[in-house]
């Protein structure tokens, strides 16, 4: 029995969940299957929807030939699944057996019968008009003409358009009559098109997954209407109704209203039920064994390096400064350089919203911007006051179509001027108003409404600023979570991050995920202001956190594309602290030069053997180039999340592949409260980043966005190839080309029994580990004994790798080649 509500609910669950571009936040692309074990989920995704879910057999075998998958790890992966008697046979299958890989996914089979019996491509006849209507209705300001009545629900707006236009969106009378009558239930329309209720559900899946990008976007906007700055009311049901009407119209136009029959009446061979159990084939298991071998070839090196790492804890007596960075993997190398240049400093990692959740409104800004994790709904508002920055304009700005000789002359003249400017930008790119730069997110000289004012308490239901007790709670939570509760340095930097980019619709994916795809500048500044308040420090002192008057917190922002740092509110520093800050800035500048050099090895256009300072200049220029499809590689190659004290991995060269979340097991309570907070955030956030990169890499056409070069921005909310293509979910190839698709390994410095108690308390977090979408290793903080979480329990793990090579000069290493490096220990 067809139940419309149940079918629509399930369909929305399987569609892509990507938000509009301004809120591009990474997530598990196959979230709909997350209740299944990872391998079972991949089988279903492959056989039902036709998604590629891992590298090809030839790619795995090539990596084996190149020793990127050493034989010892392939043997280990086989033995973990097969008996001793099966080992030789399965190894031969992995290395040399030929497999046929021709199959048709279940999705689309039912609807393909239109071509078989009527020789008609219904999608090609319907989708162009459908996509134009959707794009025009949802447009966020790029269109010259607005969609009529866009403030009313989508289907009502289409009716209004149809009633008041000289032309019709339909070619025949029946579909138009049904639309205008309002008598257009999905069940009735399906009866006309399909004809048999048992096929209704499967037909809707075939129909919507023929353009999963548009359907997923509509579904997301329906569930999260605030994701659109210019509000639009639309539902997946409305989309389906209009598409069914357009299909009826196309068939009536082609054959006449009474000369075609519903699809079900022409089906001879019954299509396989879409969600029938999936059995899989031998090739699937071969690929999964290869995947295991591939992953552990890397994990094992890291775990052996952690055992060999011997940096003593708390070895710094007099600290020059402390710096809090986001856990982002792009901070991995910068923190390493800062620590190497100044052995008396300490760095920490915490999610880049720094525990202060709020909406932000820049001065003269029309909208509120969420700058905290996407699932969080803030109750607070921070407003900018006294912005001195003037927004620049390009030579050419959007204007109405030319209707006079004068306006045509102006357009021609400015067009020539713009062309000249474009020509020079090829050879010497510079910052322009078109550049999306993190430093413009907030004016460094403006004030922020951080303090709650009883005279002006709220705006639109949001509390403006924070009360002292609320500030103290947030500062305490962050400091305890990273283990920074005593021995504070004279200056504690709180450095958020963002990115600069030009001509890049996915810019939000380069900014801070913990800030909902925005720069973390406001957050760093707000946290610092809170931590500097004497009233907050009094409360913290009563709770055992004593921050003396000579310690100042200073906010900052690291632009990860240009590798520059800007600091805020330096006026709070004493003359002595200001002098120390100037010295620290020199340390940061040198670290940023070296960081730019390390990043440059991935870029073909830059010679990595040049000096760090010269390379940094090229990196800055590259970051504002209109013609650069890879302004930076963002999270490419991410593979690890390390949760523990810095000394656990301080002297390990991880090649920018690890998220680093500070945590001191000694500061946590018996219930593991702070570990729970970290895992409940880091598991879906870092795991979501990892899996979006994984699936965009293995299937860049269906689960990724393909190459960005032919992308057109559709209505400022999505990208498509051409002017009538489907919206592209996932990441473009320029963001994932160098990525190794392996699952995230979480390495947690805590006793395994405590980790288990923590994750078992939170089913949503536990699901990630139990179903093996990510992996988990515990490191005993007293003995460094390793235990691996498998099938609900921790079991001892001993690395196969027995020695990790040491290096002294990272700068020389990064000049050697572009591929991923093995793990090294860094000599002093």
C-alpha cells in the first residue's frame, strides 16, 4: 500500500544533504546508510544507487606494485578475514584474478522502460524546464529578473506564473488544467503516469535520483528554510507534483492524450525491488580486503611513531607564549613550525569556534551569520559596531540590460577597461572586491557587543552579548577541555582561521567548519575578551583556574590560503607584553613562511626549492588569482584525529594529515565529561570531513562535483555543469585529487575502559565506531599500550612497523616530491 508521507520521508533520507553554498559544511555523503556496518553500507550504495565506493582493483594493485601497500599489510588484511587454509587462494584472487564488473544498479531500471517501449527520453524533455523554474524561484540575487510572487510557496508561484503569462510552461491542455484546478495529489498523478500502485514508490526514487542534486537541495531547504538568506518556501512534494505534470505534458505532446498507456501496463520483466537484500559478489570482498590493507599501511606507521615519540611532558619552565588553534588539519604543520622556532612556547588545539556559540551581524549587515557548529542553534547575538571598512566595487557591476545608445556606449567602454584589468590579473593577481577573504569577515578596528546590556537585552529573540556567568562557563569549558588550567604564559593567543579565494563557489568549505563555514576571527576575539575580564577570572579562580593579571588573551585569524595572521585588540597589552608580542610575531612570520613552503610542494606552478620567504610571496599572489582552480588543497589527505596532550605527537611528522584536539586525561572527571564533549563534536565533524573527501575521491561524478572548470553558479546556492545540468553535490576534483581515500583513525590518550564508557553513553557517537565508519585506538597515558576498538570491545594492538625513520630538516624533505610522505620522527 503506497503511503505518500512514509515514502517522502524515506526518500528525503537518501537524497544528498548538501546545504546551499554559503553553508557548505562537510558531512558523511552516505549518511542514510550509517546504521549499517561500513562494508554492508557500501554494498547497498553500490548495488542500489550505482555509487562507486572504493578505489578500483587496478588502482589497489598499482599501489601494491609501488609498495604503497606493503605485502606484510596485505597479508595481515587477508588473515584477519580468512583461515590459514584459504590464505593462498585469496591472495591470488587479490593479486591476479580477473573480474568482470558489468552491472546495472537498481535505481533507474523501472523508469528506463519509457525508452524501451516508447523510444522517448522523458528526462531530457522534462528536466530543462523543471531546472529553470527551480533555479529562478530559489535565486538568491544573481538573476536580472525576479521570479513572480517568489514569497509564496513554490507550486502556488508556478500557478501564478501560468495564470498571468502570455505563454505557458506546458505544451498541452491536460497538465495545465490539473495544475490550475489544484486537484493534483501525487497518488492521482502517479496513477496517470505509472498506473500500478506497487510501482509508485520505486518510480519516485527513479525520478528524483535522475537529478539527485536538485532534489537534495529542495529537500534541504524544506527542512532548513533559514539556510536561504532570501527566504523561499518549497517542498519535495511540490517538486514531484510539478515534475509529474511536466511528464504528463511531455507524453501528451509526443503521442496525444489518449495514445499512450501508463508505464506499468508495458512492463514484461518485473524490476528488482529497490531495497531488496543485497548479496554482493566476490569482487566486493576483494576490494574491502584491499581497503583494509591500504588503511593499515598508514595507520601502523603512525601508531609505531607514537610509541617511539619520547618528548617529556611539562618540560617548559618559563613559557614565552601559548597559542590556541583550531583542531583543523591545516594547523598541524603551522603548530609544528611555531614550536620548532620557539621551544618555550606551547600550542593547543580546540574546535575553532572556541566554545562561544552565537549569531554574528556585521555593521550594516542585513542577515545574521551563524559562527558555531551547524547542529547548534545559538541563543546569542554579537553585533559589530564602528566598522570603518568601505566595501569596494569592480569596474563592472550588475546592471539592467542596455536600452539606450548612451548606456550601450558605457557598457562597451567599461567592458574594454575590465578586459584590460583582466589581462593584467593573469600575470600579477591582486586583491579585488571580488576576493572572498577571511580578513573582511570582521573589521579589526570595530567594537563587538560582547557584554550583555540590560537596557538592550535582545533582538529578534536572541540575547545580545553574554552575561558574566555565561562567559565564565564557556571559558572554563574550553580551558579544561584542552588541559590548560595552570601556568599560563604572559600572552595566550586564540587564533581562528579562514581562507581567501577568488572565483570559487565552494569558498565556505575552505573556512572553519566549526564556525559553519565562516572565518573564526569573531570567535577568537570574543573568547579572548571574555577570558580577559576580571569578573570572569574571579569566578574561574574559585573553580581552581587561576589566571593572573599579567596574562592577556589575544585574538587572531590565520588565513590558510595566503598563510598570513592578523591579531586583534593589541591595545590591551602592556608595554612589556607588546614588546614580547612583537617578538612572537616574528616567530609566527617565520613559521608562516615555512608553512607556505611545505604547502607549495603540491602546487605545480611553484618551485618548492626556492627560499621560504620567496615562496610565501608566490603563495599570497596565488591566493588571489582569478585563474587558480586550486587556491589551496584544504583537508585533502586528512586521515587522523589525535586527541591527547601535545607531547603524544609533537615530534612526529604527519604531513598535515591530522586533526589535533588537545586533551589532558588528568584534568577530566570520572565520567569523562570533557572527553565526551570532544568526541561528540570531533566524531561527526572530522568524520564527516573525512568521508566527504573519501566518497568525492572514489566517485567524483556521482558523489562529488566533478571538475570545477565548467561549473556555473546556479542562483548563488549551488553549482551545475552548463545552464541546464543537475546540481553537483560533494567536492570538485581540484579539492580531492591528492587525497588518499581512507577512513579517519581516532587516536585517544585515555584508558580504554573510560573511552568505552563515554562513547556507549551517546548512541549517535557510538554508531560511528561500532559500525566502523571511522576507527578508534586508545593510548594508555601511563604505558602507551595501544588498544583497537573492534566489534564493541577494545583489543590489544601491536604495530607491525618496528622502526620509524628520523629526519632533521623538514624543509629539505618537502622539496623532494609531491606525493604523500611516510611518517617520520623529527630530531631536535
